[in-house]
C-alpha cells in the first residue's frame, strides 16, 4: 500500500483528500531535517512539502523507496532537483494555485509601503498621533516596473493597471507585441527600464540571471526615491545593496516577503525606516493553501495509483491518456533495453533508437527513457526508472541518439535499436506490440522472426540446416528444461545460410544444458537473456 509523508503544514482539505484516497496511508511529520529527514523519506513512497523543508542530496542518500515529491506551491528551489532525478524521484509542483494570492501580496506590500501603514500603526500602539510624519505617496499615475511577466507578474500588472499605474515590463520570454497587447511598455533590458520606474516588483525564479538583479551598480540607474518590492525569491535583490541604497536615500522604500536565507529573523533591514517585511506570506491565504494542497494531493495520489505524471519539473509529463496509449510501447522499450543489455553485457559504447509509424508521432522521449531504464537495470545498484535513466546513461558516457520516422514500415508502429560495444560488436533489433499489450521481437540482427519478448530467452545463432531445433530440444530435455515458445529467423528466403533462434524457456537452464547446446555442430553462439515474464511491468509502469 503506497504511503505518503507530509513534511510541511498542509491545509485540512488536502489532508481530508489523503484520508479519502483508497489504498494510501499518510503521516504528517513537520520540521524534519538532517538524519531525521533522510530516515523519514526512506520510509515513504511519496512526499508533499511546501517551502519549509529543505530536501538536499543528503536527504535522499540511499533512498530506494521514495518515488515522488510534490511541492504544494510554485518554487521547487527547496528540493534539490538534480539529486531527486539521480535518485529516480519525480518532482512535481502546483504552479497556479497561489498565483492570485501572491500577486495580491505584492500589491499589498506596494500600497502599504506607499502609505506607511505599518509604522503609522506602530506609532498609534506607542501612543503617537503622527499624521505629518507618515505622509505617503499615491500610486495612481506612478510607474511600476515588473520583472518577470509569468503567472504572478501578469496578475500584478492587471492589478496595477486597475490602480491606474503605468506599467513597464521585462521578461526574456515575452514578445514586444504580446506586451503591447497587455498594455505593458516592453523593455529589452532590465537595466534600461530601471531609470523610469517609481516602483519595481520582481516575479521571477532565482536563477544565475536574476540573482542580484538589483545590486550596488544598479543603484545609480534607479530613480531617486524608488520603492522596491520582492515577493518572489530572496537574493533577486542584494540585501546589502538595499541597506546601502536606503541609507544613501537613493531608495525610498523596500518591501520584502522573501530573503536570501530563510527563515530570516535577523536582518539589518528590519527596523530601518522605509522598510516593510513579511515572513514569506505571499501564498499564505486559505484560498491558496486549500488549492495547492488539494492539487498536490491529487498529483501524488494519481501518480502513486496510475503512474500519471503532471507538472513535473524533472521529467516530461505523462498524463493518464498518454500513459494508457503508450503503456504497451513503454513495456516494449524497457524489454528491448534489457535485450540490448543482454546482447552486449559490458562495454556498450553507443546506441541508436528508431521509432517508426504511429509511435513516432508520440512522446518518444519517454520511450527512450524506458529503453534506457531497461538497458541499465540490473547493472546498477541504484534503482533505474524513467526519471533517472537518461541521466545515468549520460553520466556513463554512453551516446544515445534517436530518430522518429512517421512513415509506416512493416508494422503500424515499431521501435528498433542499434547498439555498438567498445570491442566493435554490433547488434540491432526491432520490437512491436501485438494487440494491446503483447510485446514481440520482429527482427534480430537483420533476421526476421516473431518471438515473445518475455521470460528467460535463449538467443542462439546457427546454420540454417535440418536438425537444429531437435538437437537443442534434446539437450534441454535431458536437463528437464521445458521450452515454452520458439522462433527462428533467416536473413533471406533460401535455406542453408546463417540464422538466429530464440527459445522462451520455462526455467533457468543449468550450465551443463547450455554447454550441450553450444557443442552442437551447427550452433555458433548461444546466450541466455532474462526479460520480465509475460505481463510483468516495471514498478514505474504499473498502475
Ligand atoms: N512569496 C511567495 O509566497 C511566492 C513566491 N512565488 C515565486 O514567484 C515567482 C514567480 O512565480 P510564477 O509567476 O508562478 O512563475 P512563472 O514561471 O509563471 O513566471 C516566471 C517568469 O519569470 C520569467 N523570467 C525568467 N528568467 C527571467 C529573467 N532573467 N528576467 C526576467 N524574467 C525572467 C519567465 O520567463 C517567466 O515568465 C517564483 O520565483 C515563485 O517561486 C510563487 C508563489 C508564492
Ligand atoms: O508554501 C508557501 O507558502 C511558499 C509559496 C512559494 O514560495 C511558492 O509557491 O513558490
């Protein structure tokens, strides 16, 4: 029964959904870090968090159980995504649930800063009626610069326009035309926009480009008295530069919801005149928390029960419909990967995949990941799945390329591999699905055949002469090895040349049986390759 750990406070509606999820158990354990967090994560199949917990590479060390982490919110920067990918853990988020609340918070900060709401109230608490001291600024008619015109940035733009502000904007992924349509004066560079704004609000992730977007050199470009707001991520404004700008009078006000280090209870900014700070409250409304919690629980329970992947930040999405359509081919891809690993068990150098027919029009990336998972599973101590397979291959320097051809070959859909070992050994094979879910091998090393892609295979090459099947059957019969299925293939239509054979054995053949087969005069090679048994799906494909 899949189990879930809730690592941060989650709204009751989310917990109620977890309670109602059939076949899923959960525990709420908040405030975990270090070893406690690592040990706890190792006990569960899925985790839900907000921004409180920090999931580091150490938190995931040795974890063999966890399959998914869902962030109830937007920013997944508290989850080390690279470590999660390497551990084969899907990371998902709920990007839209807190957009409006966060935009409202940014606007609240802008208005409260302009009207000195916090210090004026503090004055009253302290018994002062300071009307002159807290003269404010009206926002109507002023200019707001917005950096980051995504979900929250655009919601802020709308609200600012309703307040009759002029809005300038910068976002490398927003065209000038689209900005114009939205009533935003578009800038090509953020630095060019700075001298024109009375207010600046940032709504981007923290990246190498956005870190220290406002630093000491930018202070000179700002309009004197500018008010700066950050309800996105700490570090976008350099906090030391903010202190400097406030002291010099260049900056008229600073409102922050987020900090370079969180939690942050001690900052030189706290208490400075013209500063208004909140403890990361952008998404802290009942509405936003209900929405992100419900979405997060749905994402996780869908994933754990059906394998559906939505809003993932470290793997392509795989919705229920696509999963259903691709399940047969994901299975074939995984089995072909295992077959390839059996044909060249060590020293694989390069691999090329070709998708042909209808399947070529689908998400072949996920099929490639499934093939890679098959290729590596068994060789790796780590669990290999759709999330980490491509990364693990890349780390091992194995070159994998793929081609998709929508023209139909002999089958409605087929996928092929060509592999090459370090010793120059080459193999190729093609697989397809018969019906909905019967994986079949339809060619091997250029020989056409029709073999079951399951269980214990004996793959042998031989001369296409009478008596081969009888000889192999006798050798196995003497060792009580039953042959479940059998397929042979020759390159052309004329007998007497080279051929391949594949037997599906009902049990692992003893060494002596294999030796006996290899000794048969017409047999040139024979090897056993293990594939999942018929109908057996890898854990990540079950559901
Ligand atoms: N304070 C809080 O409680 C909350 C904070 N956030 C944070 O707000 C930020 C924005 O969230 P959303 O709008 O939902 O994300 P989004 O992904 O919809 O928008 C981000 C935008 O930033 C733009 N961008 C990226 N690099 C940029 C750069 N160098 N310069 C200018 N623009 C750039 C992107 O093109 C995108 O349009 C995120 O950092 C998120 O973590 C989100 C929710 C709550
Ligand atoms: O969970 C929270 O309250 C933080 C929200 C946030 O920062 C985000 O969604 O990126």
